[in-house]
């Protein structure tokens, strides 16, 4: 019985984390609509957190789609301010590619094309 209780508690915690991540996305989406230049990176960060929480709940395809949205959201700001957003974009790309693989999907190569020069090791 104890093992079942632990599983139920863990599931409840993941559901709560997913709900909190969705609320963060909703808030940041409203802020980004008003001031995209300021809040778009925060929205992108919230989207990748939501994607990771969604994946933890077992929804791989949905998680990959949310992660794609996060990368797409950050891309314009990253291309304008590469040094400022390089760390975040690198982490988001790793998560996006991992989530695509987990979902059995190909990444959006058109989305990635403009980003590749920044993240491919130079020989």
C-alpha cells in the first residue's frame, strides 16, 4: 500500500507542476503580447518548462510541439541578441531535440536552419 501511496503523491506533484507551468505560460504570453521585446525570452523559457512537465506526464508529442513553440518564440530575440540568449537557446535546443526523439518525430529543420551556425562546432 505504501508504494501505491508514493506513486499517487508523485503523480499529484507532477500534475501540480504541469498546472503551474501552464499558468506561467499564460501570464508570460499576456506580457509578451504587450511588450514582446522585453517578455518574449521569458515566455520562451516558460514554454520549455511546460514542455518538460508535459513530457513527464507522458505526452511526448504534445511536449515536442510546445518545445518547438518555445524555440520559435526565442529565435527572433536570439538572432538580435545572440550573446545574451545563447545559453538559453542552447539549452532549449537540446531539450527540443531530445523531446522530438522521445516523440519519434523529426525536428522542424526550417526552424533550426537559422540557428545551426551558432551551435555547430567549428573544425
